[in-house]
């Protein structure tokens, strides 16, 4: 009697929207979970009081949590999204890492403002998302023309949408916001240039492929 081995298909986490490989995508999701948990803990500790005093002021441990959160948020805005994009593609996770801290604060407090921090998250998240599409194209096809491959269309559409959002947010903050807020984001606005250039090139290659 002949026996044939059957294997169940792996859970489809290794899509181009989330990442190119399952294991690395799980690493990105794990980082998002840890980041969210730290931000939630910090936000709750500053809003919860005991005998009229915020919990965050009752123990030195919360000071450590506060400084750890600052370092984590800075890395998650400027460094980790780009590293993840280069590591595994995945424009959705790359973008979410950059904006997660502000979105978590919005969920826990019910307030969301176009602050310099949120704007920079949108801008760098968009850059990482667009970069992720090119990484997926190169890793899958040894090509730097993501628009030439139909299975990257969803990733290209998503990265285009967040690039538009990030660019508009930066322009709005610069035009309508106080000069002090605009000054904080102006040095980083240069990131919009390669982001838009990569999006335009991606769609040009998509039009040529049709």
C-alpha cells in the first residue's frame, strides 16, 4: 500500500501587503503588539489616579516606562518602519509601525490631532510603505519596477494612498499650523520627495505594462 504525505497550506501571512515571508511577517506583527501594549500602559498610567495623584507619579518604575516609551516611539517613527520594509517588504505593517503610537493614544483618549509627531509618523510611514513595495518587487522578481507585476498592485495602491495622506498632512501642518510646529517638521519634509518620486515611477511602469 502506498502512502502519500499531504501537508496543509501555510496561513497566508506572507502576502506582499504584510510581508514577503511568513516568519518575518510574524516578527513585524509581534513588534506591533509590543509597541501597542507599551503605549497603552503608558497612556493609562498617566490618566488613572489614586487618591488624586496619577499612577505614573507613584512609582519610579513608571519613569523608566516613560523614557522607554519615548525611545521606542522615536525608533518606531524613524527607524523601525524602514528596517522592516528592507527586511520583509510589507507596506501595511511598515506604515502601521510608524503611526501606531498616535493611533493608540487616539483609541485610548478619543482625541486625535495633526501634531508634528503624528505628521512625521505619516510621512515616514508612507516612505517605508513605498520602499517596501520596491523591496518586494526586487526580492520576488529581481526588478525595481513594481508596477510591472500585477501581484504587487494592491501594495502599490496602498502605498500610493498613504503617500498622498502623508504629503497632504505635512503640507497642511506647514501652511496652517503655527510656525513652531512647522519648524519641527520642515527638516524631515525632504522625505516626501523620494516618496512621491517612487510612487510616480511605480505607476509609470504600471502604465507601460498594460
